[in-house]
C-alpha cells in the first residue's frame, strides 16, 4: 500500500461506513426493505431521483421520512392531487407590502425548495403540474417569470406511485419517467417482517431515525462517486444491456423483439453506471464490476422500456423483459476488448 | 500526479493463464476435430478398402492435430477475457480485468489514486487460480462420444476381413507332383525348340521357360491354372499374328511362283512343304545361274541376259519368301505344340481335386464323384499322363451316358446326361442330321483342319470353364481319324 493510495482507501472506507450507517439508521424505522433502502440511498449519492411504486400502506412515505430524518437536510412533502398547480410546487410571486406601505413582488418559494422532496402520488397531478416538478428535477433550478432560482444541493426527489386506482390519474409520460434515475418496486413484506411492523407501529416502542450525515458530507460522497473509475469492458457491458432493450438490435433477445416498442435511452446507461459506482463504493471497492452494473440494470431500465400492444395485452412486465436481457447479454465479449 | 504501480504482475499472471488456455483449447479442439473426422471416416470406410481407411485415418488424425494447433496458436486469446475469467473464478469482481484496462491519465488526481489502488489490489490478488481452474478440462462431449464413430469405422473393416477369402490351401501332394511334371515337360519342350529354332525369336520359348519355373515354385493349383491360362492367351495371340503373317507371305509367294520356273515348287508350296519348295527353287536358281554364266561367256544378247537375270531375281525373291514361310511354319508349329501341351496340362489339372469351385470339381460329365482316396490312388496314372501328354490323345467318350455312337438318345438318356454332382445345371442337346449316303463335296482333311481350328479358337477363348476344356478337346480329337481310317488322297496336313 503506497502513500498515494492511502488517502483514497481511507475515503472509500469512510464512504462505505457512512453508507452503511445511513442505511442502518433508516432501517430503524423501516422494517425489511433492505434492498429498497440501499437503492434509495444509492439514488441519493448518485445525484439522481427515485420513483417508488407500490400499493398503499407499504411504507413508501415512511421510508422517505426516515431518510429525511437520517440526514441533516431540509425535507418537504408534496401531496399531488388533481387540483395541484405548478405554483404550488415551485412557488409563486406574491405582492407584499412593506412596513412603509411600499408594495413589491416577492417570490415565495414553493415546497420544491428543499433537499429531499417527497412527491407523493405524483401520477395524480395534471401533466402541467408534473412538468413543473420534473423541470426542477432535471435542471436543479426553478424559473419563475424571468428569474431562475437554483435549488440547494443535494436535491433529491422521491416520487411515489400507486399501481392501483389508475382511473383519474395522469400516468407520467415516458419522457418524464426518464428523469428518474431508478424506479423501485415495493412489494409485500414476508410474515416475520410484517409481524415486526405490527409490533413497531402498534406498540410503544417506535425507534426514530437520527441524523447521521450532514449535507456537506453527502455532497462529498456524491463527488467521490464521480471519481470512481470504470473499465472499458464494464462500460461496454452496460452499453450492450441498453442496446439489448431495443427491438431488432443484434443483441436483443426474442422477448424484446416480441414485446418492446422502444428501448432505453442513453440516460439508462448513465443511471446504470452511476448506480454501479455507488454500489462499488458501498462495498469498499475501487473499481466498478460487471456485477454492479447487472444489479443496477433493473432499477435503472425498467421504467425506460415501452412495451408494444402485444406486450400490454399479454400483461408482460418490464422486469420479465429485463430478466431475458440480462440472460442474453454476456458480461464480456471475447475479441471485442483491447488487450492490455 | 500519482505514480501508478506497475501492472506487470497482473500481465504476467494473465499471460500464464492465457498460455494454459491455449493448451486446453488445443486439446478441446483436437477432440472435437477428431470426432468430426471420425464420423466422416465412418461413412467413407464403407466405400474404400481397409488399407485406404487406415491411411485416411492417419491423414485425418494429422489434419485434426493441425486444426487443433491452428485453433490454439492462431486464434487470439483475449487477455481481458482471461482476466475476467480469473476474477469470476476467484471472486475478485473484475479486479484483474479492470486493472488491465484502467490506464494512466484519469481526469482527476483522485481518479488516478483509484487506479493505483486497483492495481495494488490486483497485484495482491494474483496467483490464486490456475488455467485448469478457469477453463473446463473435463472431457468434451464429443470426445466422450468418440468411441461411437471409431466403432463405426471398425465395422466395415471387420466386414471386409470376414469376407476375405481364406488363403488357398497348400497344394495337395498329387497336385504338387502334377505341377512339377508339367514344369519339367514344358522345360523339355522349350529346350528342344531352342535347339531347333535358333534363328527365330526366342520370346515365346522364354515365356514357356518362365512358366516352367513358376510351376516349380510353391504355387497352388488355382494359381497354376491362372498362369497356364495367361500364357496360353499370350501364345495364342502370337499364333494369330503369325498366322496372318503367314497368309500374307503365302499370297506373296503365290504371286512370285506364277512363272514356269517355279512350276516344280508349286505343288510343295500348296501342300505347305516350304522347305522342299525352297530346295527346288535353289536347284532351279543354280541352273539359271549356270545358264546365265554360259550366256555371258558366249556373249549372248543383252535382252536375253536381262531376261535370265530377271528370272533369277524373281526366284531369289521367291526363295526368300519360302525360307520365311518355312521358319514361320516352324515357329507356328512350336506355338501350336505348346498350346496343345498347355491345354492338356490345364485339363489334367482340372480333373484333380483342390480346384476353386465345387461345381467344377464335382461336375464330371457322365462320371460319378470319386472319393478322395480313390483320387489319390489314381494319382500315379495321372502323373504318367502328364509326362507324356502327346501320346495320350483323347480317352474317347463315356459310353455310359452317350451310349453307342450310332444310337440316338432317348429322353431318359438326355435327363441322365445332366450334371449329377455339381450344383449348377447345364443342358445339352443333340443335333440330328440327315445322312443321304452321298459323297462329301469337301475334302476330309480340309474340313478336319477347319473344325480343329475352330475348336482351338473356342477353347483358347477361355469362355469354357477350365474343367470342361479337356472333354471338349477330346471330343474333337475323337473326330480325327487315325492313319488306318484316313480316306485316300486326303494328304498330310497340320
């Protein structure tokens, strides 16, 4: 071990420790869902946003609250309803009168001006309202009138969706779904976990998450993620996975050709790579492995595939398509890498 | 700027693994190639001989080795893929493969530090696996199935071997003795001819001597019959060539003999006595030369002298033709005698046991099967026959089947005459002709010679099974009368 690497080894070890600490802290309030928590935290450190989808009552909102409790950041919750207006999200300009009677316009910040945003039931608001948030997610800034207001970093949006009760909702268009780094599916807990949930939520013992990471520390960790190197063959593996989601490409499996209308955009590859870097660091590694990429493939791509009519009619899930893609794409293609 | 540690330990490890990969690939490709070629050979073996199959097997094996060498040496080994395989086997999660690819020049100093850490960890992670841990060394499926095409190749070889004819049995003592006697007789014939035909070509004599030598070797009766037939065929061809040459010479001599000078010799020429004719021509020539000398001394007229000279020249030409005819006649005589001898030997050998083909051994027209001990008892008599074949011209027909020569066969006799012992059937018929008691318009000797020539042609064409030839030959010899019964004026003839 040389002096040059001592510093980076310490940083990586610290990252791993803090990552685990944060997950553990969140886990105080949330029973089970270990993978969900890790994905959400990965999204945080990947400087992206996460969409949670699950039936009501599984703890989506509670998870986000626990996250916000565990980090020293501002948190705001936006409950999306059909009558929600964009100004309700981004803020609006109001006329205020000073003590001297002078009236002026003042921009009142909306709930989007926080570090961690819970956009609850995002699919219930109108597209116009959705786009206001989505613009903020993409640009990390809000434009009102001619003024652009930057959002404080870190800026992390957690959207939730209910797959039931689709009537009267406005499903996010694919172009806007693309803004989310990951889409995480929340499923039912097992029996033991449910028992513990009952104990916690109906008993007197309700552990609360305490803040363990500061905003600055989170920003440092976000910067460290960007510094992780990735080998060429790992990058190509991620690219091949994304290409395999496109029907009639040379690597696409039969299920993609049969059920997929459009495959993933390049944002999907970015999401996989970013998520893989975070995962590598969270395991104390200094490089990204193909295993990291394949683990991030489903969360990163499941919401970026558009099924065709046949896929919809057959009730094909994008996860099934992703399983076929991962099986069909080899981690390394002999002869296509440059020998060192 | 962080100084990156050397990647050489990882490269060296990967090179070692790549070499091992090539070796494993060589054997796997060899196994697969040999399997495929064995399947091809299993099909081809049914259409070629055993020795060809053997050579093909060696060739295919060599081809398989070359293919395996090509596959192992010529196909590049991807070092990153090898490193990845190592990572998967050891569980280092792409550490070695990433270290080989991550180069100097990462954007941020921190990036370089990461690369340095990766290289350090990769170097520490080497030496934990060998090539056979990474690549399957288990027997490929094709090699496991290799016994199947190999057995399939052996099947036609086994079929070929089991259908091989057994080696011919050693010749029975009686056959050996017969062959030795035949060889001695042929040698005697050749020596006699050599003395007499010193000026003639000796090729035919040499062929007879060669056959004689061959018969003295350890040869089976079957091979002896083949040799006899082969020589007979060659000599018969020569005989035909000489016959056609003789006909040309006879025509030419006949033209030259038209004048008065050859009047005395013409009769001898017609009778085939060319030596006598030549002597007469010589006498005539001597007379003419005396006459010429006389004329020259007396200084006779030029035309007269020229006339005599022309007559002399013509007679000399005729003499030359007659001498050629005489020599040709002797050579023909030798050939015919040899052919007859060969035929007799062949016929006698055919009667002995140990012949190829039961139908020939057993089929004796009009004769019952002889037990083996009876055959051995007759051996002495048969040996005598071989030693003096020319004095044993024919045995006559078998009265048991053919009955008296003048009696027509009844239906019952016809049936009886069918082959009794042999496996095959044969039929025979009889030709009944009218006999009006009139004189024949064709000279007996002429008809006889024509018939004999035709019979010889039939026999020498070898369309007749060897065992039958002697009987057919005897049949025609029956027709040939002896001196007491020859009609008057029939003349000598060959």
